[in-house]
């Protein structure tokens, strides 16, 4: 985990579906979010300009130097999916937000809190952060949690503070909620993820585990299982599909000494896997 945590910068705005494309086009013209004409160019308020900058970095579409290679390949007009119409793109963004940790809450919830407390309230999350991670302002942490929920969920009818624009990542159906004793409880179930494309999972595996031609199921589960909220059955199903897709390229998923391993004759590149996903 990073030595410092970030729970602000989005100005309490969750990421709108069109903001990443706006951010890409803005940076692609060699502009900067601090420019005086940024508000007029982007057509949003000053606080939303700050929020777009935050989400471009949170999803690793941009960094201090400008657009990332992934940002260009995904969001340019002739890119893979500039308007994020492919569910795989949303899984890709989710993976990079958890990995990048610019929005610290995503990593904390998916990789730590959820395993410790399968069902949690906003207060349990803020207690966890303030007591164990950092002496951040509790109200800041609570507002950040509200933004996190809005990114992953459509508007809840009983939640009047959520605006009409649903969360960018709501279609992933990762974060669920229920009422217990008149209090909202959130949970992230580890299970089969039917909407997760096998190539997006393979990309994440290759990115998260940059070396090795033989990767055990347990190593893969540790590296990306929590991020995608997959149980072993769900992961096994997707790895079997990966091996079937790339069998002619020497990819197998078979037991070795009683342990299932994903094996590569030659490791493919992450870019080639994404290119193949978007070509299909």
C-alpha cells in the first residue's frame, strides 16, 4: 500500500460517462486543466474541471506528463472504444483505478476491507481508514465513500442526494446494497462475473504479474481475484476460456502436481491482448 492516501480531488463529483473522452480530447490538444480557458473549452464548471482531471488520473488515462499510452489507445477518435460502449472497457477502467490508487478508496475496499468485513456500512469504512490507515479528516473520508458508491451504483430511489446520472461503473454490478435495521449496508460478492471478458482478465493478469510463464491459480487469485471480485470457480471458468482461446499459441490451464497453472509457451504482450479484445 502507498505511504500516503488520497481521498479528495474529485470535488465530490463521481465520474460522468462522457468526462474521460472530454479529458482525453482536452489533453490531446496540449492543453492543461489549469489553463484559464479550461472551463469554457470543457463546458463545465470550475469544480468539474478539477474533477475531470482527478478521474483521468484515477483511471490511469493521464498522469503528470499528459495522456498515458492506454488513454490514447482507448479514447482517441480512432481508438479502441472512445465512448466506452464495450463492457470490457468499464472492467478495464475498474482494474486501473484499483491498481493506480490515485483514488485510494478503490484499492482499500476491494483489496482489504471487503475480505475483512464482507458487509460494511459507510461508518465502518471511515472507522477503518481513520483508525488504521491515516489521520485523514473523517468528513473528507465519508464524502469520498459517497462518491465511490455513486461510481459503482445507479441512483438509489431512496437516496435523494444522488443525482440523475448513474455511475460510470454501475453496469459492472460489483457493489450491492441492502437495508439492515434501517441502515444501508454495502457488500461485494466474490462470484462468477459473466460480463467480464476473458481477454480483459488476461490483460490484467499479464499487467499485474509482469514475469513468469507458469502462474498458479492461487497467485492469480492474489493478484487480481479480489480486484474483480471473482471466486475460484469464476476465475477457473475464465482461465479455462483463455486457454481454449489461445491453445494454438501454447497457452494451457491444467493441473501440475495437483495445482492448476496458467502456462504460456510465450507470454503475449498486454497491448496485443487488448487489441484482440477490441477487434472482436
